[in-house]
C-alpha cells in the first residue's frame, strides 16, 4: 500500500495516525503542493489528499481511495479491528467547522516557516502564499500580527472541545480510543505549531499521548513575532 499525503493536512493525519495505531505496513509519500501522484494521471480535475493506493493480489491495476474515513474503515478490516465506528460525532464536526476559520488565520501564516515537504519548492511556496493570502482576506504577515486576537477565540473553542470529546475519560482509561480522538488529534496536532498557544494540562497530555501512540510527531512551535 502507498499513501500520498501533505504533512500539514489534518485529513491525511487521520490516516497516518490510524496506520501508526495499528502498525500497518504502508509506504507514506509526501507530495509537493501543485503535484500529483502518477497513479492518478488525469483522472481528477484537481488533486486532493489523502490518496491510498492498494495493489490487489488478483489485479494488475491498483485501486485508489480518497476519503480519509473510508480509508480508515477499509484499513480497519485488517484484523483485529481497532474502532467500534467510523462516523465523527455531530458535535465534533460542528466544533471543527467553527474552529476552521479561526485556526486558518493562525496556521497558514506559520506553515511557510516549518520546512514542510509540500512547500519544498519555490513554486509550491509561492503558490501556497498567494492562495492563502486570498483565502484569509489579508496577507499571512498581517494575520501573524493579529495572533493574540485569533488566539482568544481559539482558546474558547478548545475549552469546549475538551469537554465534548471527554478528554478526561480517555486519559484515565474509562473509555477506549475512538474515531473522534483520531479526528481531534489530527486538528490539535496542527495547533502545536502555534508557539503562543498554551493547552490546558489535560489537553496537552492528551495530545502528547496520542502523538506517541500514533507515531505522528508534533510541530516545532512558531512565534508570530519571528
């Protein structure tokens, strides 16, 4: 199996985290922004990640999957199954949707400073910055200067998320890991690049624990004033 990803894509991290949890043998390929795997050819109008390529024993041509939750469901057919379900709760979906426009203003301006594999070429970096300036409605430099403003809003959302996903129950072992944990960690891992963000003690332990279990490293923190 081959998995094509962007390092900073939370949907890709969901699959990478699951692969790490189950210790599945899979070749992870980090793509560059603007490129696409040869296996796809011109099959798609635009390239999106993650992409899982599976070479079936009885077929000459590999099959390809795209949606992160579909990929996880398929991979969990490898015995023994890890998860009891594959649908993210409505409460977490809504929370992530509310956080996205806030986190975008904090994350996108820091990504060019992280030496991400998807931004490894000058073309990829320039295209990323141009597209994100338009998406944010301001330049990434302007967004960085407003870190404190966006951080207040993010802190409020994270307090609510901590309660909704029941971080405490997971940490004390009164519930098993579920698909919400994988989805939440995939987002929270991105926030580790925000140097000014201070997680609650329990949330930090939650993130560190899942990073260790999934074998997905956190980011080096980037300060907005750097």
